[in-house]
């Protein structure tokens, strides 16, 4: 039988707070139905003076970390959580010890894969919405980019922007046009490079003639190189090329529209420059391993980060402290072995096939509805009305029992009020259980499906999945591996 601690908390300045006794009653019923033994109870009262310390909570955490029980049962998660960042950190620390925090009224069991997936959604709902918003923006910008409209960023030397009407969006947008004074410089640079001049010769030519960059600076190898690689000069509109730190890295979602912007350089000269750039590239062989977990792997002995080490065909994660100073125990593991282990953990533990998305969405929406200010106000209004009616019903009953001459009328009024109370109860249940739809089962399924696709994607996509779901991987001597989830 699993052992549990029960925790309850109230704020004495909140009249609507569920009492400690009621919280414990719900927890005890949950434990009884689930075959769980409550071995300790902890409770805190936060006073109106603003006292924020929770002595019982602190003692409970201390006891939990020494494994005096297997789980912590709370009435609702907000009884455990006060500071989201700090208490989420505490949850992670507890889960390292296999002690899970379980809400008895929200049906979220974080000891299961489905529960942890739901907790990710609840604790990171903003991120979830941000991802959906990003996808919407991504789709919209894709359509706009395909028409060659300017979508932000640095305007390349030689170009300017012009505002035009977008008939489909009923708004103005910007397009690239040629800045003729700068375009002459661009053409000269391409002509010189295509005819065999070096970067140094081109830079000397420009600087000697006091031709400056748009910001008034002198030309450098970097500015010349970036210009020669920019396909916009050949009239090819390019969007989503590279990243902020690596602007020339290849991406699968890059958009290229031939004729999407005006060409500054003749196609034949641009091609000659491109051919010369291709010939000048340094040839190198990339390592065969991609190290999916790089950056989140740590030594279990000294805590130091583990770094990639070894030959191309025999790479490993190696304790960086041992590698640099050798004043600690050696810890190392083959990269392929660790990456395979982590992917299997995600597949078998976090992305199992027995998740009830309908129930998860229902529980989440019910909880989020209670956090909505307008919904809470409506619930409080109905609860107050219900209490008033129940009070009137009780008064009517007492009057009838005491022989009131208006007994018949009072009984009739009491019956009407009972019906009204019943309607309020139904309405309250509907609001609490349905409320506003913040998330649907389909949205959860899509999220889950995306994770599954990432799991079987190319190494770069698998790494994104690892970084999204795994917080840290700790490697101990003899290749014992501990995975800490986000």
C-alpha cells in the first residue's frame, strides 16, 4: 500500500476558501478509494497580516525528501503552489525522489505519463498558446512571403522599401525596390568578384574611394561575403533563411520566390560569383553522431557538464572536469548509447498510448474556468444565492415545525426555493465542469501527434523533442543514467 501525506492550506482573509477540514475530507475519501494510506497530515493557515511562511509545508517537503511517504495529496494544486517557479522546482525535486504531488479534486496523477503530460500543459499553458499563436503567425507569414512582401529584418544594401496596397488583406504592405545610388556599388562588387578579384582587393577599392556602408563604416570581408551570398540581388526573394546566429544555415521551410524582388545584378554575373564561392568552400566531414543530449548531460559524481569527446566514429559524452583537470572520478558514456536510451525513455514513459485526451481536456478546462475572473465572480454569485435560499428554506421548515398558521404557504414557498436551489446546483456544475473551452481533446491529440512525429524525425527534430521534454540527464559511473523531465 502506498503511503501518502495530506496537505491543506487556507488563507484566513479569504472567506471563500475551502476549510482545512473539508480539504482533508476530500483527500481522505480519495485515499480510501485509491487504496492509499495517509501516514501524515500537514496544514497551514496564511494570516491576514501577510505572513507568507508555511512551516508545515516546509516540514512536509523535508519529510518527503527523506522518503517518509510516497506521495503528497492536496485538495487542489493551488493549495500546493504559491510561487509558480519555486514550487514547480520543488515538484521536480520531489519527483527525483519518486514522490509525486497529486490533486484529489482535479484528477491529475503526476505519477503516470498522462498525468505528467497534463501537468506540462497546465504549468505551461502560456507556452502552449504561444506555440499555437506561432503556428498561426507562421502560416500567415508564409502566405505573405510567397507574394514577396517585406516581413521585417535588415533591408540589404542596394534596396529600399516602398509601401503598396495589398488587395487581399485590405491593408498596405511594403515591397523591395532598388536604391539606385547603392545598387551601383553592389554591381561593382559582384563584377569585381566574378572577374577574380579577392575580398581584400574589393575592400581596398571601396575604402580608397571613400565608399562607405549604409551606416558610414568601412567595408570588411564579412560584409562583402554576406552580400555575395544574398540571392535577393539576383531577384530571388528569400524568407526564413538560416537563423539569427547562423544566417546561412539551410532550413527545410525556407521560402524562395524567383522574381519576388527586383534584380540588381545580372543573372550571368551573379552565377559566376556563386560558382566562385562554391569552389572556395572548405571541405570537411561532419561527425556521424549528432549528440541529441548535448548541453543537458551532467556528471553524476561532480555535477560538471559532460562534453562531446573522441573520434568521429567513437564519440562519447565525457565529464568536462575530468577531461580538463582529472581531479575527479572518470565518467563517460557513448553518445549513441545515451541518445538511444533517452529516446526510448520518451517513447515508453512519456509518450505511451493509453492517454485519455477527452478526460484530460475536461479536467483542464474545468480548472481553468475556475481561474477565470468572470467565471469565478459568477460562481460566487450563484453560491451566495444558493446559501441565502437554503437559509430561507431552513427558516420555513422551522416555522412549520413550530406550528405557524402559514404552514401551507411556507411549505409551498420552500418547495419553490428547493427547485430554485436545484437549478442553481445544475448551473454551478455546468459552469465548473464545462466553462470556457480553453483546450480541446483534438488540440491535445495534435500536440501528442507532433511529439510522436518528432520522436521518429531526423536527428535535428529529435533533438528539439529532447530539449522540449527533458530538463537534465545525469550519468553516473558504470553508465547508470538518470533522466529528469521538465
